[in-house]
């Protein structure tokens, strides 16, 4: 084999390697798109939102919401627990740089309902 034949062989091998790498990248991107497409379509089939003691659940295609009323615990123990939590955690609002208000607490763990 002379130099030209070796060079041609090396170029053909490089082209084959590049083609295989492009094919592998295309397969990987297709798999990612299919994976995320399935994940987002699973979340788009329904919604659940709660405000105060009222929760709404519905399916987006039919758009018929079901209203569920959750009764509030009116026992004296629940009122005392809430009063103590308010005294310890002292929740307040703080606006972030985008103008969205977030709760801010005095102690860590209050966002989970149990201060440390």
C-alpha cells in the first residue's frame, strides 16, 4: 500500500466514524424528545388546585371540575396548635426580584409545619 491508498483508507474510516457519531447523537436526541414528550403529556391530563379549604380536580379535555370541600378542624387543640405555630414561626411575605411574594419564617422547618 502506498501513501495515497493509506490516506484514502484513513479518510474513509474517519468519515465512517463521523457518520456513526452523528447517528448515535440523532438516536439519543430522539430518545430524549420521546421521553420528555411522554412525561409532559402524562401531566397534562388533569389538574388539582387547592385554595383555602376548597380543592378542584378536573380533566383538561372535558374541563369538568369536581369541587371537594375539606372540613376545617375546629377543635380547641387545633386552634391552640395554630396559635403556637404562629407565635413561633411568625410568617410574613417577602417579594422576590420578579415580584412574586413568598412566605418567610422566623425559624427553620416552619415551611413544613414543624419548627426545629
